[in-house]
C-alpha cells in the first residue's frame, strides 16, 4: 500500500427528516459493499427515528401525543432517553432550550423535542461508521457536522457559512474529531422560539458551536439563538465548546477559544 | 470561440501577475506574461488589508507579501492587480481575500472598445469568478450552516461538494 497517496474518498447523500444528510468517508475500502451497507444502516436508523419523533407525522409516537409529554413509565426506551436528554438540555442551558412549550406544526404549543432529536439521532446512527477501522468520517445533517479521523490523516476542513450570503464562508475550521453545529435564521427564517416570551428569537442571526459532541453543540447553538444579546458571554462559559456568533446587525464575534483563523484577532480584541 | 479563449487567458494572466506580485517582490508593470504585451502597466498593484492580524503593507512599493499561496497567514483584504495591456485593451482585476482565501474576483477594467468585446466580457468574467471561487471551495470538505432544507440543498455549496465525491 502506498501511504503517500491520498486515501480514497466517497460520498453518499439521502434526504432524511426533511434534511439532506451526506456521509463522506475517506479510507481504503470506501468502494466495498460492506462499507456501503454500513452507510445504509445509518440512513435507515435516521428514517426509523424520524418515524418515531417527527412532529410533522400524525402517526409518529410524538405525533400521536400531540404535544403531551410522553409517560416515562410506559414510553419506548428511545423516547424515554430523548425526554431525559431534553430535561438535561434545559438544565444545561439555564432554560433557554426548553422543549416543553413549543409551537407545534399542527397549531398550539406543547412538547416538541425536534431541536434535540436531530443531533441525538445523528450521533447515535453514526456509531455504524465510527468504528470502521482506517476510515475517516464527515457526516453532515442539514448543516450540522460530525467528524472522526484516523490518527495520521489530515483533519476535515469545515466551512462556516455566511448567513447573509450562503455561498460564502465566514471562516474555515479544521477538526479531526467532534462536531460543528450551526443554528440560525438564514435558511428558514426565525424558527427558534424564545422560551421566555414564546415568540421567535431574532436578535441573533447565526451561531456556530464547535465541540466534542454533536448533540450538545447543536443544543447550545439553538439555545444561544434563543438567548439573544448576551449569548456570546454564556457560550464562553461552556467547557470544551467554542462558538462564532453573527448578530442581527451582521456583526461577527467569537469566543476566545474559537479555533478558526479569520476572527482570531477580533476575538482577542 | 478562439478569441474568447485568448481573452480568458489574458485575464488569467492578469491574475497570475497579481499573484506573482504578492508572492515575490516583483515591481509594477512586470512583463513576465507571454500574453501581456505592454510595458505600460504603470498602475501597479495594491493590497489593502482589512484585518490587522495579517501584517501586510499596502501601496505599490512592493514587498508586501502575505505569505505563499497557501494563505496560512489568514490575511484578509482586497488586492488590485496591475493594469495589464492585452492586444484588445487594458485588463485589471481585483480579488477579495478573507482568511487567506479568495472570496471574490471582480474586474476593475476590461476592454470595452466595441459591442463584441462587451459580449465576450459578459461571458468570460463570470466564468473567471466562478473558477476562482470553485478552486477555493475545493479546499473545504463540508459546510456548516443554518439548517438547509431539502429544497435549498440543490443550490448549496454542500451539494456541489457532495456531487464531487458521489462516485
């Protein structure tokens, strides 16, 4: 084997949970059927989770509950786990991520864990690929990214989209492991609810969080958008996570530990 | 068609001149390009940094290097190339750099002697811009952004990156 050549790279894309989900693998066996089967297992698991948790599907477990909190004594183990994670998220974000009283697709307000389910489900489904020896993974679910890299291989380069001009990048971060998650109003308008007012949060245009776990990077980014004005100060207190924030006026700021190159000077100043 | 190709080459030559300027300390009006014919090029090149971290000079006095083409210094700003005299008239381009990467390419001056020139410019300039930006995005493995819906995906940079690796 020639170690100086770039490892082969292959991508798979599927539409799941109303999102484009792309899996990129680098390694010697990306053309092997066994690897393709593992990728299919990832997509299949995400579809299965969507069938349980989608609040847009009246026949899903959450759809049937119609906004009621699942009963932990009778709920399916995955549903129970998500309910517990939502409680943990509420505690970790000082109440700024709160799945209990959100506007529901069918009208009214109620329990909607969608803001957490994506990151949770992607991280869970990715287990089919993270233990693939000798292969690097870059999984992007609608702009939220999970990364794994074999020692000795180059880190993945993740472009951070400019919310004002999505074809341009605000910054590029190199990460070998962990997650990069972005929440904001660029693509879907103000869809994140301020739990204190029950109204769409609009003070922050976009927040990108980099850190070890996709579930928490995603939850923190969403909570920061809901939080608004003082979000950056709060993000700076999170152990192991760094963030880049674009406010409604287009001002770009980052926490002091932000790993990207572009804003290093500004973040320090 | 041949004329378009040659025109595009000369435009790229202007870009090449620009980079030569940045990476070496070539003076204004260098005539290293086979296509750039004139010794005119007196306008010189200029580099304006917008990021105080990049430590570059400005103006046309030369030597204001931001590092090699790798751009690891993370410089940001705009650079305007020398006016390059081509057979069809003067060409000058401007690049915008952010984090050491080209984020935009625009023309400051293009030959506009007649309607035919204008047609060619309208065709070639967007291609040049697209090529330069595509070369940059090739260095990104994936894009993190606010949730892309399935509809928005088709026009996204992520879809272009995915498409490049689907087989």
